[in-house]
C-alpha cells in the first residue's frame, strides 16, 4: 500500500506569510510609537515654557532604516541632553570649585556671548569693581558703585560731584540652586511602551487581511 499526503494550503507558504506580516506589523508599530514619543516630548518641552528651539532638539531614528524586521526599534533622543535632562530631573546645582554661584540681576545686563553674564566679564565691560556684601538672612550680593542708565543697567558715573551715584546690586550669591523639575519624560515613554502590543496586533491582523 502506498500513501500520499498532500497539505492544502501550503504550510511553508502560510508561515512565510505570517513572518512577513509580523515584520510589517512590528516595524510599523515601532515607527509609529517613536514618532508619537518624539511629538509628545516636543509638546511637553514647549508646554513647559522652555522654547521651541529646545523642543526641536528632540529627534528620532528608526531601525532598520529601510525594510522591515521583527527586531525593529526606534530611538528617540535630544541633541541637548544636558539641558533637557536637567529640567527632567530637577538637580541640585553647586559651583564646581565650591564657591558661590553668581546669579545676575537685571542691572547686570546680558553677556556678549548670549545667556548669563559672569562677574569677570561684567567688570571688564563696565570698568567697575564689584564689592562683596554679606547678608546673614538672605543671599549675599556683589554690588557696584555707579549709576543706572535708561535700560536699568549699572554703568560708570561721569558726575564729578557724585550726583546720581548709587550702590547697585549686580549679582546674587548663593551656595547652591535647586533647579525645578519641569518635565516628566518617563510618563510619555511608559505610554509609548504600553501602546506597542496593541499597535503590533492591529498591524499584524491588517497585514494578513
């Protein structure tokens, strides 16, 4: 007796089709989750008042860059990780040399390089010496003897009589600063991860249709 076994449909073809559907589903799910996470992080940063420029530092990249894979992945990162990370963790900031942190007041003006001006740069630009004033119940100060211009910034007094000359607080001095936590990036990460099983299943079912 001779037996012949025919399998209809072809199991090999069915498995190949399932694998292909799985690759498409996993790859599409990772791309969608990565794009959503990038968008959510950007919205969270801009919503916290940290600016569109910092929000646009969030980027994403899909792997593989082309084609489909069951091992597909998405990478979401910031091109300014130190700044974004600081607002996400709310760190305690101290001077690296163990000295005071100098926080410029409005009378200090801005740095020529952008951002906050330092006491050394301020003295070089204004031609005035800063004087240390210790305060027991509040932040100590760096002050200067001069006058306030129309912008509210301290400048050299040209008066020979001393008219209009005042003692102007230029910098607050504090031993440390606690940066407020303004972001919660982990919340968006967890939401993206939780969405992956549903996205994969939905994509797999559609890929088999």
